């Protein structure tokens, strides 16, 4: 009786495929979070800048 050689190869293929898909999902979610945080920082800087200009103009 011989053992089939396709079983271990097939299992390895599916494990590698699952890892690749998992990495792609994590990267896509991470990239979306980075973009969202970047926009929050930009909006925050605009608000702080506007507040600073407003304070400078009302002081004089």
C-alpha cells in the first residue's frame, strides 16, 4: 500500500494560500486605518491653525 503524494502537497498549498489571503486582508485593513488617521491629523492641523490665526487677529 502506498501513500498518496498529493495529500501533503495539497495541504501545503491551501495553508500557503490562506496565509497569503490573511496577509492581504491585514494589509488592506491596515492601509485603510493609516489613511483614516492621516485625514484626522490633517483636519486637526487645519482646526489648530485656524484657531491660532483667529487668536492672533483678535489680540491686535
